[in-house]
C-alpha cells in the first residue's frame, strides 16, 4: 500500500504541537492510507512509530497497534532502511513497556539511542528518551529516569517545541518530587498546565491533576488531595473510560479515602461520638473498596498486571483496617505472586510490607496459642526483611522507609521487644523522609518512636547524652531526637496549641508541627 508522506508529516507535526483533536481526526479520516501497513511500504517503520505515538496519546488501544505491527514480526530486518528499522525497534520497545516488560524495553531503547543520533529526526529522539524514562520509572530506577527525561526536555527546547517541553515537565516534576524538591516539582506542573490547557491533551491534563494529588497527599492534606484525584478521574473518564490512567487515579482516590478514614477514630477524643466515627469509618472504607473494584475492572480489561497488583495491595490494607485479616492475607499473597511473575520489585516489596503488617497484627493481638503467636511473629520478621531487601533494589525511598517502619514495628512487638533493632529501623526510616513528609508514613514512624521511647526510658537516653554517649548519631540527629522529646511535652502543657508552643520556644509553627508529627504521629491544630 502506498502511504502519503504528506499525511505522515502532518501527523508528526500535530504530535509535536500536541494537537490531539486534529491528530485523532486525521487518523480516523485517512485510516485507509496505513491500515493495513506492510514492511515494504514507503516509510513503513516511520508510519508504525507515528501510530504508536498516537496510541500513547489515547488513540484506539494497544490491540490496534499490535495488529498493525503484526506483519513486521517475522520480516527480515536486513530488507528495511536503517531509519525504518530503528523506528520499528522503538515500537517494539514501546509494546514491551505496555506489556510491563521494562527490562526488554530499556535494552531496545539503549540500542536506538546509541545508533539513532544522526539518523532519526530530533522529535523521535525525544520520544526515545521519553519512553525510556517511563520504563526506568516502572523499574523504580528514578535517577536514570530523570536523566532521560531531562535529555528529552533539552532536545525539545532546542527544537523550540514548547508543548513537548511541557509534557516532559510533568514527568520531570514527579521525579524531582521523589528527591524532595517539592517547590520545583509544583512549578513544573504549573508550567505544563499553562502550556497544555487548550490542547485537548486529556491524558496529560489528567496526569497533572493526579500528580498534584500525590504531592499534596504527601503533606497530609488528604481532603485537598482527594479533590485533585477526583478531577483527574473526571478528565480521564470523559474521553477514556477504560484507560489505565483512569484506573490509577481511582486507586489513588481510594488510598486517600482510606487515610481519611484512619484519622476518624483519633477525633473521638474531641468529644465526637465513637459510634458515629465507626459508622463513618466503615462507609468511607466501603467507598474506597468500590473505587478499587472499578479500577480492577479496567486493569483486568487492559491486562495491566502491575495495576491489578496495586488494587490487591490497597484492598488488602482496607480489609486489614476493617478486621478481615484472612482476606487481607489472601490479597497480599496474590499481589506478591503478580509482582514475582513480572519481576516487579516495587510491587513485591509493597506486598511483603503488607504481609509483615498482617502477621505483626496477628502476633500483637495474640490470636491463638503461644506457639501460633511465635509463628506469626517470626513470619512478620521474615516478611519485613524481604520487604527491605526488595525495596533496596529500587530507588524508591518511600518504599524503603515503609519497609523500615514495619521492620521497626515488628522488632518492637510484644514477642521480640528488641528495642535496639527498633531504634535502628526507626533511624533508617527517619533518614529517608524529608521535612515535607507529613502523611501517614511519618505518623506511623512517630508512633513507633513514641513506643520505643516509652519502653527504653527517657532517663537512660538523657544520661547517655550527658556522658557523651551518642553512638553513631550525628549532632543533628541528637538535636532532632531532643526536639521530639521536649516539644510534645510543651505542646501538652500549652493546651495543644502550636501557636503557643512556637511563641514559648521561639520556633516557627511549621517546624513545631513537623516535630509533633514525627514524634507522635498526631494530627495537630
């Protein structure tokens, strides 16, 4: 079939300008020019790569792309032009990425980026770096991902393609946020939204709202984060009701609802009826489970195994929160098996962290005879060790911090009472969290620290400090521990008013709040 080079150029220009509505209309109107596509057609590799990019923006689906690529499967590559061959390899890498084989995807992109400069047009090098970034993110290799998205951005700037720059900003923003650069991350999202707001680029606009939700959630502002996730769900759902990005937003919304529910019981001390809190708690958990059910349906239709695993982990935590330990254990086991099948270290670590939490709860509640309690405690420790080992294979510091927190909780349980180990894990987790981390993980760490402090004794710690015995801690770490000891006491004496504590101790209210959350895991005024 003879394909039109002018149409190919028009579609590529629309990709660079992110004119999504125009591109979709052209593809629908001129589909006969490239469906079906044969390897010997002029610019066949370039055509296939062009369609793959439109698929990435939401045009049809991966099945359509795979059918279009099928005639190329066994075709001798030696009969193809070098440029078309490299384009075909990029499509193969992209399909591997969509099938969650990020190792294969990265290997192919390495080859393309070695041989492509000087052969491929600049905008295709942007695509290669951009897709490779996402493959590394999938593997938890965030520093390498950041390197590639910044290279994609640099080429886009040289091309004077502001909308390509905006798209790279979204991914760079997320990766910088993982480094703790929250202000810079938010700035990049603002720039991306300003540039893309009129393009009809639904997936990117939804991604921006979803990213905002995750950033704000990290600061503990759950209701505000939920609003962003709900906006993302609305944006995705209008045009792409079966897209994995919609499922991801549903999972994030469910996760935030769970965190909101977990805060309700702590408010009973303010005089609200506990029964009403419990009813509200169960209702929010049911709402979260319904969102996860919807996400699971989408992931199942799109055969997105990692997404299904995320649904299982979140569902498992909700079952654990509501007292159904057996169902929680089943979901955790399924999630781990999916992670192992895909060699997904992030999913496996999350599943092992959940399994450790489940077994630790069983040991703490002493369900069954003493031998069963011992077995549960030993399993909890084994699972927590596996979680740490798996998390260390990634560059996801939050994942590792969570594994350390559960390891500390296991060491501090009624069976082990290993306070030195608990202190060690709490210290490791503290080192991984930034001052902007004020969410549930920081609160869990604060609860662990409070338990350790009560058990090990304040007098012993102060005596050691007065004798210059600080172990391998830095002065900053000792200062932080002292602040976490003193400030909560002052807070109690000052009627739990942060403003009063700040005035008495001549500190900023923000620092007082951060110390309170780190030390006690509380939600203060």
